[in-house]
């Protein structure tokens, strides 16, 4: 068979092509992505050490073992998550964001990085990135009530009330007893003039969660709009007691008490 | 003339071959010497700094040597018989005469104007590089023209598949044996028994694979040649075409990237050199063949400079064994001997390639004798070659699976990277097969933006470290200004100094100096290699990758501030600082008349000491960059320790010279104290870069940015008046390029600007001030080739992109001896983007758009 002229030519050509293909074009699988692992026992010990230090609030010290793990397994979402939390605790939001970004790429459940990634961007003042990351989170799991709430809340913050309300409605349909969604829906309904429905919603929430600060604030706002200053002041005072650091409560309360707020709104 | 007109034609005598080899070597070396003047980086290193003095001597003597070579050419012509046909012989005489008509005037002209004595960094050198290939080409073509008609080609090719297969298999075994022994010898401190077993077996299988691939190629050539009327002739031509292509690719992909020579000019020169050398070798093949009754049966045999008529060449096993032994010893001696002076394995790899050819020729000759004739078994041989491919893959997969059981802390692929550092022959194949490089433009981008040629015009970009309108220094009174002494020891490693390594006991003076001052614990250089690292110290930050943007003074922030404060400067103006440091009345030279490579700290400080009388009249600044422990200086001095001290695991030739340097440094400090100026001086001991001293087979600093090269010592002594006033964080990431901003700050220039391009003050009045300068990522680069990296995590993490070898690696710098890990796909994505961005920032600072290399 080898004496056939074509075979004599084709055989070495085919072999050379195979050599080229399997050695140059498609070389053996690079084991790198999974091969830089620290031996399992050592990795386990390092992580336990890192978690222990995190628990003890020794975040600076926790960086070392966790960074080592991250360098050994740069694509491990577990270490991204750990390090992101450490950087958050240290106030290093730049690094935190990077870890969450890596986490989003490598984690099988990237939504678990929400809303931390958005909040880290917010801490950096990168508001556009906040919006984008919230949208990304929503896109990961569009039927997850949490993701719906985060996205709707962000839209609401940006004044896109109609879109926010749509999402809240969708969220309420999926999770009718989700207080944050109900409160958000109440706020957006009130903003669109549907104060009665809004009042109904916050009342429902406050019935089961009388200490929900957001609900109290929303109630104060809605009741004030409806001219019911006394209960509005009561809600807001309660909210102030529960969350003294919540500055907006103080402002709202002052406004309602001076009756200016209502007038302005009217 | 009658002698020349002989009508009897015989093969070229051995003396003729030898003469032509000498002539060819002369012109090839001249051409390469000229090329080194054209490439900016090699011009600085070889022509200006005279890294290899023999090359510069060659250039200076070239106009005389040229006449010697012409004389050899005359002898060669006299010895070489003319063609048998009288008419052709007469033409040959005229053609030979033309050679003298052209090349004698050139010789006369170079006597009048010896261009190679002092070459310029410009296109004229490139043209000379090309022009110097012409004599070789001319002589080769003359020989070819004279000899060609005398050759008789058989109408049928000899069946030598078995010979080729035999030669390929034996070469594989021979090469893997020789270079494995070299690897075991060189890596005895690093390679354990298991490592050796895995390394040697992998090396053998890989050699076998590549050699049998060569067999398949040669078989294909023979098949194609068989289609023609005179198969041996076509086989001969294709063999040389194949050789020429391999030579071109070797030059273009292995040699030129390592000196940052890219683009059309590189391609053109590589092509010209490959063609010229191939024609020269082919002409010798033709000339060596004695035209006789027998016709040429094998083009391959002729191409390998053997009798191509089927007669046996090597007759005894003893002779074969002796030849193999001699070749093996020579290969091992070259590999071991050149390792410490090599340019990141380049010379070892090139010589290994030459040994490949020699080994193949040797065993092919054996084949002529031993396995000639016999039945056609080509089909079976091809099948055997084919089955080696799955066998290779299976072996590799098996080794990867078994390897973890050896208890090695590194992966098998990582181990092979290490092993290849000791086995040059395996390294050629490992690098070629392991790179898996599909360049999406990134490596082209790096190459294009590295060592930008001077033909690319870049305007100077002023490095103003402090606001020009900043208030004058509070210590404007000149008598209160500190004296400043910066000693940048070329290639000084941090871990060879006592302040950084408790095991070091041979640098007591530096240890004491560090106790009196501050040793920055986490210091690096931004550039591997003196070419850019030394200028960056004066610049106080990053520079565009060109040697050099001129005039350089706008970038030289350190000289500017020293001039502003009226410092009297004493500077060892080495070959690089001749461009970087402007000649002004304030600059007085140290080491005047001393070659850069001979700068000796002891001599320089002895020269400086009496000049410090000037310190009583005003502030004094001194800078020197001694070469005492530079690897080429050590090798030039025989590569031996200079005393009988016991340096344990430290590299004694380096450590012993460092010990001497330490003594001189200590004496100088004492003299400063005796003069009473030590406590009013800023004294800095640092390095431009570190060095590889055998790590994983690496030596020197070539074009790499391994951790041991980027890490530098940085020890600073402040005047007493400043010690209480300023604070620092020794553990914070710092660079030697932070010195200029630091001096600015300490002289009272505030605020020091922040930005990617700038260094930072290492000392500030409040520690908080330093936080503002912190960056997440720092670009680091080789001075000499397209190798760039990112240093991040406060120096805990280093990522490198090597566009010479197409490798991406990362290092955990917290390890005692950080070793390269292969980068993962996600890391490549992230860090390649970062490196691109950073190079873009540096380029744009110079109002220069980075050259794109594709998508």
C-alpha cells in the first residue's frame, strides 16, 4: 500500500499535521487552573485559621492565610468570598470590589455576592457601577425576590419610580409577605398618588413587624401626605428610637412637625 | 596565473574549507557586531558599556583584520582549483578578479575611516550589518558557480529512510543522555532522585518525538524530490531550504525577541542572514564533493557534507564511539561553561541546536555504514513515528497523574519548567511545545512597545516631582542642607546582605550601617536590568521604554533639584549616565577614564574621599554604581572566589567580592564620621536590580524579571536632624526609584506629586501622608526585552508576561524562594489588561500613543 504514490505523499503529511495539531495547536490540557492547589490538609488548616481570625475580628491577620489560599487557587470563589469579607471589614473597598468581581465570575451562585458588590461600589462612590452590578444581580436570578428588591430599590433611589414600582409589583406577586418589597411598593404607590393603597400596605407590614424601621418611615411619610400628622409623628419617633443613626428620620420628623413637609408636598 | 588555470578539478581541500570558515566567521561576526549597534539596547550594552570587551577590540581592529581576511581569501582562491573547462575557467578568473575590485577599495576606505571602531546607533549600522553579508555571499556564489557544472546527479534517489530513522532515534537517545547528565550535574542541589527519573524520562521521550518528527519531514522531502527528474538535486535544494527556514525562525523567534529587535527590519535581516549562511554552507557541500565517476545519489547526504555516492564514511564502532564521546563532552562543556554567562539560556539553546545537527550527522554517517540497503520499510517506520505521538501524550498524562505521589510541592508542569532550566536541549522543545502561544495581539503589543527604536521620535516629558511654585526649603541655608551619597551596587541581591538575611555574616559593615539607619524591608526595582533601572533612580519614577529619550534632562528630576539647591555633584558617569546626567559645571566626574565594567567601589570611594573637602563649602552629592559583583565582572575574573572564606550555601565568587565591597563601604562610612559629616548626610545603599545566582538554572539578569532580580536592598541613613522629624514605614512597598521623590521631600519640596508615573517620598512628617501614594498595582518591566509584570498586594504578588518565551507566570513573593506558577486563564485576563493599561499610561505621559499589536 505504501508504494502507491499518493500514500507515499499523504502519509508523512498526515503524520506531520497530527504532530502539529496535537503538540502546537491543541497541546495537552494545561492543568494549571486546578494544579496550583496547596495540599488539601494545608489548605484546610489555612482556611480554618483564616476563619478563626475573622471571627476574632483580627482581619489584618486573616489576610495572610486567605491570600495564600487565593494565590494558590485564584479561581476559587470560596476564597474570593472570604477575602471580600475581610477587605470589607478593613474598609478596603477597592480590594473588596475586586474579590466580588472575581466571585461573580467564578462562583456557581454568583447571586450570593449580592448586594455586597453593589454596596462596595457604593462605598467607593461609583454609583454607575452600583446600578450595573445590581442589574447584573437581577439578571442572574430574575425571579429571586431578593434580587428583585435590590434592583427595584436601586431604581427607586435613582428616581425611576415607575420602573421600580413595576418590579415591586412583580416581587410582591412572587413573595406577598416580603416586608421590604411591600414597603417599597408602598413608597412607590404613594409617590404616584395612590396613598390609600400605600397606607394599606404599610399597615399590613407594621401589623406583623411593628419595629421595621423602613416601614415606620414609609408610614410616617404616607400618613403625613394624607394629612394625618399625629400618627405620622408617632411612627417617625418610633423609628428614631429604633434607629438613632438614621438621619433621614430626623429630617422627616422635623419637617412633619413643622408641617412644612406636607405643604411642600401639596 | 598559470597555477590558477589548472584544468584538473578535485574536491575542495580541508585547508580551503577551513579558510572559508574563517572568512565566513569574520563577516558574520562583523555583520552581527554592526547589528548590535543598530538595536538601541545592545548598542548601550555592547558598544557603549563594552559588556564583552573582546567585541569592542574586534571593532577597533576591524580595519586591519579585514586585510588579513582578504589575504586568506587570496590563499583560498589560490588553493581552490578552477573549473575544468578552459572557457569557464577564464570566466572564473574574471569573477574572482571582480571580488578584489570591489573589496580592496572597501579595505582602503576603512583604513582611512575605520567605521567599525566607533559605530553609531542608527540606520547606517543596519546597512553595514547587511552589507557585511555581501562578501560572504559573493564568495559562496563564486564557489557554487565554479563547482556546480562538475556535479553529476543520479536519476534515482538512494533509499535512505532507514538511515534517517536510525540517525533520528540514535540522536534522540544521545542528546537526551548527554543533556540529562548535564542537568543532573548542574541541578544536583535542586533535583532529587525522583526529579531526575521524571526529568530524564520526559527528556528522552520528547527528544524522540522531535527527532522522529524530523524523520517524517525528511521522508516527505524525499517523496517530493522523487517527483522530479533528478531527485537528489531537488532533495539537496529542499533540505537547504528547510534548514534556511529553521535558521530564520530560530533567529527571528528565539534570538531577536531577547534583544527587543522586532518588525520588518528584524525579519529582513534574519532572512538575509539565513539565506547567506545557507548558501555558504551549501556551497561548501558542493565544493566538498569530488566530481568523479559516481553520481550523487542522496541530496541529504550531500547537504550534510558527506560523500553522497553511497560509500561508507565511518568504518568502525570505535571511531563512532570516540566521535560521540567527543561530541558529548564538547556539548556538556559548552552547556556547563556558558550557563553563568548566558543570556537567559539563549546561548545554551543555540549551541544545543548545533549539537543536534552534529549528532544527527554523526549517526547518519553510522547509518551509511551499518544500516544501508535493505528492504524498503518506510511505511513501518512512519507508523512507528506516528505511534510515538499518542505514546508521548500518554506518557505525559501518566507522569502528571503519578507525579503528585512523589510528594513534590509543585505540579508536574511546573517541575518540567524547573528541570528545563538545567537541560538546554530539552528546554528548546519544552519552550516550543509548552508555550501554547496563540498570540491574540497581546505579545505583539508588548514587543512593539518595548525598547522603542530611536527611529520612533518621542519628545521628553518633564518629570516635575514637586510643584514648581512650592515654597523654598526651610533648610535653604546651604550649610544646613544634607550631603547626599548614593551607592547603587550593580546586581546587589538583598538576601546576600546581613540586614535582610540573618545567615549572612560577610557584610558586617553594611549590617552596622543598617542599624544606624533604616533598611526598607520591602523594596524593589521597577526595571530588571541596568538599562532602565539606573535612569529610573534619577528620574524618580517610570519612563517610556526607550533607550533613551533625548535630551534626558527634563526627565532627570534628581539632577534638577540638586542643581536648584546648588549641590556640588560627584558622579561616576557610566555609559548610561552619560546620557542621563547632563554635563554641567556642578557635575564633577568620578572614575574618569575607567571603563564602566571596571568600576570598583573601593577605587571610587578612595578617589571620592579627598574631594569631600568641598563639603566644608556647601552641600555635596555623590553617586556611583560599582560593578564589583556584576556577573560578567565575576566571570571575566575567572568566576572564582577572591578569598578562601567559607560562604556556605552562598555563591562564593559573589559573596567574596561582596565581602571586599563591604569592607570598603565600611571604611568610607568611617571616613565620613571622621570628617564629622556622617551625621549631616543622607547615605543610601541600594542596587539597580538583583541577580539570579543559579535559581532553577538561571544566572545573571538578562531580560527577565524574576523575584530575585526585582528585589533590591534599600538602606538609608538620615542626618540626625531629620531622624526625629521624619517617619517612614520600612515594611511598606518601596522602590529604588522613590529616592528622588524622597530627596525632594527631605530638601523641603512639597507637595510631592502623586500618580502612576511618580515615585513617593519614603520619609514624611506624618505617616498619613504616605497613604495617599499607595497604589494597588505597579508595572514592572525588563529593561531589555518585552517582559513586563504587575507587582501588587504590597509586594506579595508578582505577575509576569514574557513576550519572548510566550509565558504567563505568577509568584507568591511571601515564599522564601518564590518560584513561577503558571497563570490561570482568569489571571491572564485580568493582568494582561492591567499591563496594557499601565503601558498606555506611561506612553501617554510622553504624548505617545502605544503601538497596537493586534486585537
